[in-house]
């Protein structure tokens, strides 16, 4: 007899029992952990009457899909804005199939009068960043190819999409991804012509940094998303050994490239008052304003992180959808009103 049996793999990182990273690199996922309730809320989320949806593959190499939604009576000669949506989940969790997020996208298609594309992307720790951001860029490249295909595009897009009015939005990690897609396009690293991205919407975006922001050091009352949760998600999603000052997490970190020369269309930043990321998000908007980027900050003082998708039929969600509608359609109104 020779040698000893190799020790059994042990847990080196545990995110609330939902994701466990083992010492041999194995990833174990579960719907039964303590964090599962945040992923799969117990409420029913009814469909929005008249909204149609279907799933399409946008990246066959990685088996990635997006879900297309179109509002009631779409088609004919009407051209609708296109809203590209990225779900939240700390770059480790979530899918467009999550019932509450699916419900959100139906509401957005119906109430914004838009064609909505809700895209899945690769998640950590199996696929560490920047894999997800690469996938976000691939969604825009796929949409560009659709715009160039004319009548050969997907029939819903060919019939209804206004490729000159594309908006990119995301909640939490999806908001972070929206920022990085904006930088890729605005710096010329990603060419999307003949698409025109008319604006970005970052909803309680997920940013980080080694130095704690005040609302992270002393979390607001009622905040369910904690600094420990945030730290673990960054450890599971960033390249191994990276700190929270990695440019993906911290756009203004010591190793992050300057955004001064990046061209931004209008950017809507939505912050929740009872979110540990409140101060970091306010700082993000302030830095963009210092660079004279067209940014608008809207605060929901009594709300928490991810309040849109966790409670898609709440009054705050109703108000946020009204804010998004105004943002998307403001250029249309300016044609008939005086400039402010």
C-alpha cells in the first residue's frame, strides 16, 4: 500500500448556500440556499396582456440566448425604440427567465412602447470577468447585424425596431455592464453602426472599490444587500487575485483608464436610498458630470437595491417605469417644444 488518499475538496467560498466554490475549482449551485429567496421570490408574477416574447440565440459558440418582447399591436408601419436589458445578480447569479425579471421586461415592452431584448450572459465563478462584458458587447454586435440584414433580420425586429433609437439598460450587475458597454462604444473599441445608441440607464448599479464608501461602512437601515455579500460576489466574479479596485468593479480606481475622452450619449443613473451602493453610485454620477457627460441622477430615497425586479408591481416600480419612459421618449417631445 502506498501514499495517502487525496483530501476531499473543501469549500473556499460560499455565497449564502447558493454558490459554493470548492478547493479543486468545482462550483456547486443550489436553489435551496439562504439567498435563494432573493433569486426566486415566492410571489406570482402575472403576464402582461398582449405582450409577446420569444427566445433567440445571439452567440451560438457559448450557447447564449436573449428574449425578445414586443408590445401589443406592434408591427405595421410603427417603428419602436429598442431597449437592451441586462439582469442583475452580482455577475454570478440570475437569468432572463427569472419570473420577476421576466415580468419587468413585459411591463417595459408594454408601457415604454419598445421592443425589449433581455439577454443572458456567462456568470462567475465558472466564467470570470470580463466574460460577461464580452457577452454584453456580443449582444450589441448581434443587434448591429440584425440592423444590417434588412428584411433578412428576425421578423419582429424587421417589422418593429427603430435601430436609430437603441437604449441599453441594466439593474445591479446589469447596470455595471451597461456602463462598460457604453465605454466600449464611446471609445471606439466596439463599432455598432448602423445602430445608434441613444442612451443608457443604470439602475442601482453594482460598483465596488477597496476603500469603503460611507454607505458601505455604515449600511442604511433596512438594506438587505450587505458589504459582505458584495465582497463575496466580487471575489467570485473578478479575475482570481483581483481586488475590488479592478477596472470592472471600480471605474475610477487607480488602474482604471480615464473616461474623459469617452463619448457618452445621455445616461440615466437611478440610486436607492436604502442601498449600500447609494454613495458609490452618487459618486459615479458626480464624476461623469465633472467630465461634462450628459448624466441625470434620480434618487428613490426609501427603496432598496434591485427594487424594480424584486417588486415589479410596486408603486416605486411604477414611478421608475415612468422615469424610464420620459428618458426614452424625451427627444420626441423636444421636436415640438422649446429646448430647456
